[in-house]
C-alpha cells in the first residue's frame, strides 16, 4: 500500500472498501441555514470528498446536522462520493418509519448507505423494517450504535443475533474495554466497526495540549497527539473506520493524515498506553 495514501479497509460482509478516517457531525454540523454559519461544515465536507475519504456519520438527534449534510452535499456536488450513515432514534415501528423517512428527506437521498439504530433504542423492532428496506434497496447496510461501555453486552447480543453489518462504539486509548470481547466478536462475525469518541469528546486533546510529543511519534508519522490517538484506534484490526467530529479544515487534514501508514504494532501500542498513563 502507498504510504502516502489514505488507508482503505473492507466492509466484511461485502468487501466494499471504506477509507479508515471519516467525519462525525455531532454538535459541529448543528448550525443554522446562513452561509457564514455553514462555512465550516461546507469546507470540511468538500475537503473530505476531495481527499478520497467518504464516511459521514449523522443522526436525527444531532439537531440540524442531517439537513446540513443533505444541503451541502448537493451544493458541493459531492453526494455521490460520500458514504452517508445516519440513525433511527425513537420507539416503535411506525415512529421509526416516520423518523427514517424524514431523514431521507433531510439528507436529500432515496437510499442511505448505512442506517443504524441509535443507542440500541428499540433495535429489534427497527431491524424488522430495516431488513425489508435493505431487500428493497432503500438502505445498503444495517447497524447499531452506542457510546457507553455499559451497553457492550447488548451490542454483543446484537452482533450475535441481529444479522447486522456495522456496529458503532466508543473506543480510545483510555477506553479500551471493547478490546476484551466486543471488538474480537465483531471481527469473528464479520461486522464492520465504526469508532466514535476517539478523543473522549475532546478531553484527551485538552489533557495533552502543551505536552511535547515523544520521539517515537515521528516514527509513526505523527506530528500531533490527535494523530497518535487516531493511529492507536486504527491499529486494532477489527476497526474499519474512525469518525471524529469537526467543522475545522485544519483538524480534518490532521485526522486524515493519521489514516496513512505506518500504524503502531503491538509493542508500539503498549508504549503509547504507558506514555498516556504517565502523563
């Protein structure tokens, strides 16, 4: 693989390749309709597509984010280059259908690449209609999400029994519980993994701000702590794509650079963990 290229990893169920760094939209894309308000999201969405990345993760619980993604992707003529992932987050079959239909309208699409049941809310009910929609071609992939370790047993049950294509979960250098069984299970069952909160909602970046990078970071091609944190996540073989949220072009460039080789090996991973504990 070209070390200067953004890495790609296959979706296990189909072999379709996805770039390993994508874009989350929580908070960052919840903005108004004015051009000034949307300048940041417009810039990062354009940069994402031009950089060869594609995954954009959003949700109806993210305020205006779905609408902003839908409007800007059309304005930037980048819709066909993006892999759009959104979610259903409500109780009951009919309420779920209504919410997902609204998401289609907001995103300005007739088909969604990935529809996920947000935070596992009524996931077994929603999966019934989603399987039908997948057969009809309205959604390409199905998944479930959560952001808390307390939900891991239910995420594991969904992987074992739900016939899902994706699981989205929290994983970072300081939140490693997923390594014990959830990530290995996803790998075993051929379920793609999207990782949210690689920076612990910015907490890790704040904690490390002003701290000089150790010498070994350069060996990984890292010029920032953010890149170290992303490379750590991507070095787990079960991870398909990491989706840090941002509306700043400089941060997206930084994140995308972390999606290039080399990645930490097992020894380097432990070295990174020790360094973070020390700090």
